[in-house]
C-alpha cells in the first residue's frame, strides 16, 4: 500500500534521529577503482555498470517522443515487483549485494572525508561547530555554496544562464493517488502532466522520489513519454548530509534502479532534498553518474496547506510568482534566467502551477532545466536525445531586451558563477523543506518562522 504522508513524516523523522545516533559509524569501502580525470580536471564519469539489466519496460518510448502525446485521464496502478526494494518511504536498505557492488566500484579517495552532519530531534540538520566562514565541504544548507571545494567536481547547476529563461522543474513526484483521501486524487498524476501537455506541450525536469516510482511506475512512464526529463530525488527523502556513505549510496541506488526498471533510463541528474548537499555527497552522486542540481529561487509551494504541506498562505506563494513576473516585465531581471523550485506534491502545488504557467509562458522562455542548460542527453542511454528549445518557443513573448551571463561550460553545463540568492542560512534545512533559500528577500520566511511552521505541522518535515 502507499503510505500516507503523515506516516511518511514520522518515518522520516525517526530515520533522521536514528541517523544522528549512528553517525559515528560512517562506512566506507576500500578503494577498488582508480579514477581518471578529464582535461578540465573534473573526475571522469562512466556509465553505471552496477544496475541489473532489466528487460525493456512495456509502454515506454525508447527515445524522445515524436508522435502524439497520450493525455488519458487515468493510469495503471500496478506497482513494480517490490521484492528487491526497500519498503517505500523507509530508509534505503544498505544490507544488499547490489549496494556492496556499488560501494566497491567507487573511488573512495575521491570522496571528501566530511563527517555526516547531525540531525536535531525534529529531523532538521544542525550546524554544530561547522566552520561556516571556511565552509570546507561546500555545504549548501549552511552557506548556499554551489562551487565544490575540491577541484575534481563540477559546480552545481543552480540557475539558467540566459536571462528570460525559466527552467521549469517539479520535485517529489510522481504524485501518487492516495488510498485514504480520494478527493485529492483529482490532483494526482497524470493531472499535472496532462496540464503541461495542454499548455504548449510544456516540458519540465522532474526530480523523482524512488519510493514514489515503485508505487506508481505508470506515472513515470507517462512523464517520459510526454518528453519530460527524469532525475533522482532519493529513495526516502532524507537530509543527505546526515547520511553515512553507504546510506547515501543506497538512497541513490534504489531510486536509480526504480527509474531504470520503470522507464528504461538511467538519469545523470539529481537534486538533494532540502538542498542538503556537501562535497562528500556530491562526490558520491558524481561517481554514481549524476550532476547536482539546486535552484536559485524558491516558490515555497510545498509549504502551503495541503497533504504533506505546511501553513504558508496561498497568497504568499502567489505573491512570489507576481514578483518574478513583474521583475521580468519591468526590466529589472536581466542578469540570468532562473530555476525556481516547485513541487508536484499535493492539490495546492498543482493548483499554483495551473494558475501561473500560462502567465510564465508569456513572460519567460519556459523550458526544462536541461533545455536552458543546453543538456540534450540527460541519461546514460545515449539514444535519448532531447531537442534544444524543446518547448516554450511557440507562444513565448518573453522580453527580448536581455543580457546573458557566461555560457555554461562544455563538459557539464554548469554555470560559471553561483547565484545563491541569500547568505541567510536556515536554522533548519530539513524542517524548512527544500526551501532553505528564501524565495525573495522582500517576503521570505525567517528561519524561526519556517521552523515554527514545520513544528506546527508534523507533515511539513516531509515536504520539499
Ligand atoms: C520479484 O522479484 C524477485 C527477486 O527480485 C523474484 O525472485 C520474483 O520472481 C519476482 N516476482 C515476480 C512476480 O516477478
Ligand atoms: C520591478 O518589479 C520588482 C518586483 O515587483 C520590484 O521589486 C522592483 O522594484 C521593480 N523595479 C522597477 C524598476 O520598477
Ligand atoms: C522589456 O524590458 C524593458 C527594459 O529592459 C522595458 O522597457 C519594456 O517595457 C519591457 N517590455 C515588456 C513587453 O515587458
Ligand atoms: C488542498 O487540500 C486541503 C485538504 O487536504 C485543503 O485544506 C486545502 O484548502 C486545499 N488547498 C487548495 C489550494 O485547494
Ligand atoms: C533557442 O531559442 C532561442 C530563443 O528563444 C534562440 O536564440 C536559439 O537560437 C535557439 N536555439 C536553437 C538550437 O534552436
Ligand atoms: C521551436 O522552434 C523551432 C524552430 O523554429 C521549431 O523547429 C520547433 O518545432 C519549435 N518547438 C516547439 C515545441 O514549438
Ligand atoms: Zn523534495
């Protein structure tokens, strides 16, 4: 069965607390692979060799869709064979031969020895005596750092380089129908995907939770058949810097495996829940084939009232969107494009997209993150080639008086400079959802407000 979000929140809270208690026992395997680096000095990646060779899934394209898109209102509810997988929404299982195989394939000399961070009793990360001014591990939760301190990892993707671009993205999907609140099923997938299809065949980058993929693989199939790009958002949505090395591997592994089994692709991108990433976690992600993708603006949509949400008023989130549109229209937003964090989490987040997408399409060049970064091969399966300018160009009326920032670097599409919008760090990355960076300085939640909201609504812990 699909656990309710409330169950999920307790499970995650429990998991985070447990992690805190065990964090001294960080595991690591003996280095067994030597790594090579590219001419840029960035560690070379190779196609993951440790995933099972699944037979091609049924009902999935084998490349970018060229024909008509299925916009049927219902999807098959069959789950993946769950035998191998951890229980959905439980911490990712580490005691498994497939995890051992991944551990043995990584070069641990190229994983910084950062101690796993501590989780507070509410599940949030605590900053302890981390040296924030030196920021030795480029810990985003504390400093919004996106440029690793080690020279063999690329900078995170955090904004679209071209002014006027809006890199559309949704976290926490696929949004499963609920067993116990059937009214909300009017917003579960494929509702958002059909809405995107109906609006200029809009494409988006989707950060998927492995637990949600095994319980609703048909939604993942629909998304990829619609031309969206699938990325990893972990198995059980923990604050990743609180996880030991083997737990980090397992959170990635089971999600990659679920996406591969459901859709046949192996993503090269991931997003940390709550933005909680440091160089240790980045290094493991990179060696498992994935680039880290953050954001430069945050809608805080996850925190609106709704299943798994919080207490942030609809009008506040609405106001953020108004501000972004106004700024673009009045000529004050010309530095670079944006990656605005949004979610497919509940009725409220889907409604907010339904309200704003048409306006965004008239104001910005709305496209997937990959499209705005010029990344056309988002998977290790190289027959998948996404077109540049895959969407958003036929109805776009974006202001063309733009300036552009430095082009993304060729090797990985990372922008050359960071755009973290706030030096404020949240007191609580986990409790504040993925939303550690305030959406705008004018209307941001304070740290204590975010924490208070999270505590008021236990379910807020889940969201991101
Ligand atoms: C499910 O997977 C397990 C092993 O992962 C396998 O032994 C079993 O036969 C599978 N069940 C079905 C119905 O395919
Ligand atoms: C443009 O709009 C933004 C967002 O509403 C506002 O903060 C800014 O002051 C405006 N700038 C001008 C020049 O009107
Ligand atoms: C585009 O931006 C310029 C300032 O850069 C402004 O003068 C103009 O009114 C804007 N046009 C539209 C259609 O928003
Ligand atoms: C979403 O559903 C919840 C019930 O779970 C309800 O309280 C809330 O008002 C709804 N939000 C919107 C924007 O419809
Ligand atoms: C993509 O669209 C932009 C304008 O939106 C255009 O300048 C650019 O040349 C296009 N690139 C390709 C590869 O079509
Ligand atoms: C975008 O523009 C290009 C060039 O004009 C065109 O070939 C392509 O079909 C357009 N894409 C969409 C989704 O309209
Ligand atoms: Zn999330």
